[in-house]
């Protein structure tokens, strides 16, 4: 099975050979719970997201990726930040792509649907805010969620 391996400022990381604009979405429900997926390619927990397709806007990609990975339709409500650390390299073992991080993280509000796993997500569930940090996740995803949970309202630029 193809795997995703995240390297964070690791001297043994492969050299990046691609840069792909992507989006992640921190979706909440009426109880303030956060929509989380357990990724099928590395078993880590994350918020939904993925690459932005040609001809697609950032909000369109965010809504599409969330629906595809979780079964939840959302509306975009804000910006958490931009994450472009060249020290974060993501290796996809299926094709040898070593991608430099480039993700814009948005906030969203659930408007319909129910948590449903996909080929990209083993499990999808609403997680209370105070339990999100206890989940196993990549360092970059943890940082993105912590920026959101800090509630400063100011976007992170990095």
C-alpha cells in the first residue's frame, strides 16, 4: 500500500522534487467539535484537505476535499494561516514524489452530511476541542490545529 511519510527538518529527508498548492479545512459543528479523519496512508489523524485542482478556487477545493474525505459538506468561514515550511517534506512512496509543504488552512462550518470514511480516511469523527490534542498526528498538522485552537483570530504566515 502506498504510504505518506512526513519529514520535519530531518537531515535524512529526501530532497523535495515538487511543490503542490493544497488546502486543509478545520470544520466545526454546532457543538464546536472538530471534524477529524484518520488518514489511510499513514494512520495519523488530520483535518481534511488535499491538492487544489486546475480551474478550482481555494474555497472550492476546500469544500470538495472535505466532502470527498468525510461525507460532510461545509461552508468556508475564515483563514487559519499559510504553511510553507521548506523543512517539511512529504514523501509519497507510490511514486517517489517528495513534496515541499504548501498548505493554506481555512475554517469551515458543517452544513450537511454525516461522517463517512473514504479511500483516504479510515475513520471520520467529530472530536471535542479538548480531546483533539490527544490524537496521534504529524507535527505540522498539530501546529495547524494549535494555531486554530489558540483563538487569536490572526492568520499564521509561515
